[in-house]
C-alpha cells in the first residue's frame, strides 16, 4: 500500500499545500462517526480504520486532482487530468461536497471549500447579458470558459454543500453560505427543471431529454425547506416516477439509462445504457434511504437493493469483475472494466438491507485499497471514477450525515443562521 501511495505522489503533476485553517465554531468537524437512521455499514473494519481509509484516499485524491494552476487568485479547482486538464462544474461540485465533510480545524478542508466555491462563482454562465446563477459546464486549463452550457448535477452538489457549510460554520463570515446555496437552488428551479414534468433538465430551460443521474433525490427535501419552494416536492415525485418506470421495465436489475426522453422515458440518441453517468444512481438513491428511509418512495430501498443483488450475481461476488457498461437488462456492453466507476455507488446501495452485509464487506474491502490517481489491478486513474469513489467513501465510512438532521454539540459555537 505504501508503495502505491508513493507512486501516486511521484505520478502527480499537481501540488497543493495543506495549510491548517482555523475553523472555530465548526459544529460538525470531521470525523463524523455517524450511525445512519436506516441501513447498515461495513463491519469488517473498525470505525478508526474506516476513518483512516477515508483520510488516506482523500489525501491521494487531493494530490492528484486539486490545483491552483489555471484558477484565479484565492481560487482552487478540480482538474480532470492534472494541472493541464480542464475543469467541469460536476468536478467543482464533487470537490465542494468532499471538502465540507472532510473539514476540521486541523486540515485544509475549509480553505479548499471556500476556494472551490470562489472558482464556481466566478465561472457563472452568462449569455446575452442574462446571468444564470449556475456554473458554466467546462473551463479550460487557462481559466477560460470553453463551454457555456449548464450540467445541473454539479450545481446541485454545490448548492447542497453550501447548505451544509452554513450548518458547520454559520454564514456571517466572508461567504454567506446559506444565501449562496439558496440562490443556486432558485436558479436551478428557474433554469434546470423541466415544467410541467418537473424532471431535471439536460441543459437549460425545457429539454427533450435528460439524465437519470441528475435526479439526486436525497438533497431535494432540503432544497424545498431551505428555499421555501414546494415545487421541489414535485421534483422528488417526478424523479421517483422515472425510477419506477425503469424498475418496472427491468425488475431484476433496476438499472437506469444514461439519458432518456422526458416525454415517454424512451431511448435518447445520446445513449441509453447503464454506465459512467447513471452508475451514480444507486449512491444517490441509497443515501435517500439512509437519511429518510422510505418517506419519499419505497423505491428508496427497493431500487438500490435490486442493483446490489444484480451486481453480486453478474460479477460472481468479485467486485473487480464488473463491466463499465451494461444494457438495462444487465447484459454487458463491450468488455471494458473500470470498477472504480461502477462498484462504489452500488456498494452504497447495498447499505439499504442487512441481507447484503457480506457483499457490502467484500466491496468495501476492495474499495479501501484503491488509490486515486494510481492504477490498481483493473482500476485505472479516472477523474470521474476517483471523485465518485471518494464521495461514496464518505457515506460508507459513516462520514456523510445530513447536518440539517443533527443537533449541534453544546460545546460548539452556534452558527448565526
């Protein structure tokens, strides 16, 4: 393991120092050591070891993908391929999510979070004088916007992370975290929610097709609460209506497609298989169950449970055997393997039922020795797979509670909002 980590450090072209940042008044510093209200956790390692696994992975991810190069003063970005790679809004959202949960007074998490948000904010989509309040999708390595389209999943993660930042640090400092999060939520409702279907749009305003992975149901209840906009309840209902369609279509797999047509859930020319993008669905829906049970739909448990059963069968109980792409029926497409893309989200999905305890432990044992930025077995360095894997590790190790559900420790200074 130590040799692999050394290889990552040698391989990396990104260098970001780790300043210790004061975060007095942090009501929820890492580690969180949280017991979810619903579901199970890996039991083959102690909590201390799981925290150590997460910290090791976070440091390697940070070394491989975070950089100040190509960002403005006081900014930080998540690069797709070292310091020379572009950044996309999705990556900034992942970076904010990871940083807000990893932050404590003894590490760089808060500084990372604030710097990533400044980068997000400065690269707002502006077209014909109209400000969208959402980040432009692609930014080049020289800090130039190269695609002014909006991909809302990054904005959704950013908005949620800002609400969590408000719970941790309050909003009376240099950044009003809460208002910044609410502003993004309102912009998402205006520009990125199809109406009257209330599916999440592929792009801005009305769209004929969308992506299943945009329907991040675990966050939307908090969006409704924070913004005071009850239409987010319609987005939750529309999301689960979509998930139910694909569950009924293939009840042995419950796999969802990359893209689908908003009107009838039919195949989009942009791709209909389960793969890189839609692989995130078991993670997002699984967290909805861990936080809320079946409050929003029985599918919060049934869909990720079915995904977990299917993956165990198709891989023979060996995580490394997973394919990158499958038809919705579960038939593999091609032979390309990159388990970091597919395994971690379904590992989170397996947390919804005790029947998966052995399978959950097996998958966690595989994930914990993966090193972002390094090749291990058939798992290769991938900005996307490594970011998703680390985000899932937050959940798996008991370090992704919804702070909105928690009471602040009596010893911590309360936030101002």
